């Protein structure tokens, strides 16, 4: 009998946790650091401008990713009233978190190119190769997922805050009325397959075009293309 209640195979859980530690920490740090640089010391005063994972990780949110495939870290408090240009700077601070996840995915692909460029993959034992392959796969695709997920225009996600700062006041007030229903909308999108297919499906399908775009850039720089099908997608 299979007693694994997690979304991932048990032997992958340590790798998933390590990737989430990196992804959540850098995501929340990016919010906190950007807000601090733009004049809001709220996160700084709470000790959130740090790369210490313990400050940013939420135990329940992390466990839910392992079990259900979605979750959260501790949100960074931001006081937009401290910014010189509250709405513009608010957008930049909101975008900083998802961009951190996109940057991690980019760095992950860059590392893969370097491994192949210097023939380091060929020097690995079978066990090391499989561990590196799994870690890089999770590092790249979990961060692409988090990048896209956090841009969804649902509270309390970053995408909602971005839309909130873009809209004029009268539309912001109307948009705010959906906040009380956001969790129910989100649960429907996640757990009802027909709804998920037409909402989250197209969003997460953007992972591959983004992946292909980064790959095109890196292949142009390095002068060759990594065999992703063999290395990560098999």
C-alpha cells in the first residue's frame, strides 16, 4: 500500500524542500529589500531584509506545496505611504518577488550550460548525475511555476497588488470587493479540474515558452544548445 500523501515521490522531498527554501527566501527578500531601498523601513525593522530562510518560511505554506502543490511563505509587510511615488514603487516592489523566481530559473539554466560547457556532467558518477539532474529540474521549473503563479491577479498574490496599483481609484474600489471571495475562487481553480484547465492551465503552460526563450539566449551566448530532453525532460 502506498502511504505517500505528498505530491512528490518521497525520495524527491529533500530536493523539493531545498528548492523551496531558495525560492521562498529570495522571493520574500526581494520584496523586503526593494521596499527598504525605496524608503519603507517596515520590513527592515521586522528583520525581513535578510537571506535567513527561517525568517521567511511559513511551515504550513511549505507543507501545502509538498501535499497539494500550492502554498506560501510569510508575506512581507509593505507601507506604500512611505514611498515617494506610492503606486509606481508599489508595482516595482510587487514585481520584485516574482522576478527573483524568474532569475533563479535563469541561473539554474545557466549552471546547466556551464556544466556541459566544461564537460562536468560526463565526470559525474551515476548517483551524482541523477541528484544534479533532479535538483536542476526542480530548481528551474518550480521557480518558473512560482513566477507565473504569483502574477495571478488574486489577493494576496503579487499580481493582485500590481493590478491594484495600476487601476484608477474607482476601479480599485470595485476590484477590492472580490477580496473576500478570493480564497474560494482560488480553491475552485486549483481543485476543480474543468476550471483549472481553463484558468491555471494556460498560465502554467507559459513555462515552456519562457524556458525556450531563456534557452535561446543562453545557446546564443555559449554557441551550443543543451539537450534538455535528455538532461531534464526525460
